[in-house]
């Protein structure tokens, strides 16, 4: 029997980026978004992360981003729709080929960094990403910021749209993540993150930086794996969700 949405959530983390302890994080999450050679990662890190996911029974997703390692894919590059589409296709194909070699299959795609945030508001960019996913494999789900143009584009294309919320990122009252470097953009303490996770998972709302309460659909919860304390946060977030009676399941799990 499928668990009602209010009693389950996917817990995902961005991994394979070469800057965190992936092995220490994976026991606590249900899905992984693996860097596939754009902002970070190479064939060796992709293969190693895929094997860790198999070991822990974690669902596998592609995490394509701008090819801008110097800035970790966190600045917008001047690419047109076709160039964005090819960027997504090439990185997705690269990870999928290695996964196939390991006897694994991808479940979803989640853009990274500046590309993810741009697609939240720019429908042309969102459509370019979704079009590439649909052309590659229409069975793949698309992870996008909750209530964004990316989830709307996925739904319009007939793909599975997964509305994503964040454990340790601050929100503006427009439902968008506050830009990194601005006050409140990153929740630094575990207590702040746990309070936000509790609100999102049990009430479907987030308290914005200015105190405004904003309703958000929460299909999947993200923790950034590049934090130095990511394993500690992952363990604590999972414990908090379970204490609230929330089952942690990948999006395709029954």
C-alpha cells in the first residue's frame, strides 16, 4: 500500500562533487544527485559514487550543471536554448552510460546550481532542460524547486515533476532560494535546519527570512553534500523526520 504523501518524503543529496564525505552521507538519504562532469566530477568519481549508491540502496539521479568548475557551476553562463539542451543531454548520457556499465539505472535528473535557479524562473531554460530529459528517457523524473517553472515545464511535457525543498537554505517570500552570500541564504546551525525540515515535512510550509510563512509542496528534501558538516546534518535530519513519523522513501519506492 502506498503511504500518503504527508507521511513520506524523499531525502536527496548532491554527491560526487569531490568536496564532501559521500560515503558518510549515503546511509541516511534515499536519493543521490550525481555530478556528471560539468561543474564537478569525472568518470572515476561517477563510477565510485554509483557503486556507493548501489551498496546503500539509494536511487540514482543525474546532476548536470554549467561547465564552469572554477565557480562550481554557481554563475549563469550565456548559453542559448539549444546549447543548454546539448549540455543536459551530454552530461546525462555520460552518467547513464557508466550506470549501465554498472548494471544500474537512473531515476531522475536535477540541474545544479545557477542552472537550477535560472530554470526556476525562466521557462525557456526550463523547457530546454525538460526537452532534453524527455528526448533521452521520458521515464526519468525531473527534480525542480517547488512551485517553479521547471516543475511546471516537466508537468506540461508529461514527465514526472518532483517538487524539491531544502533543509539548510533560506527562502524569500517568492518561494525562491535566497542568493548565496546574502544574509540568511544558508542555515548554518543544525537547530535552524531541523526546525525548517519539521515545518516543511509536517505542515508543508517554510518560514521565510522575513518571517513570512509560505506554503510549499515537499516531494523531496535536499541537503547539500558540499557542507563540511553534511554527514552530521544528514544523520540529524533523518532522525528528525523519523521522529515526526515521516517515512523516507525514494520517489519510485512503494
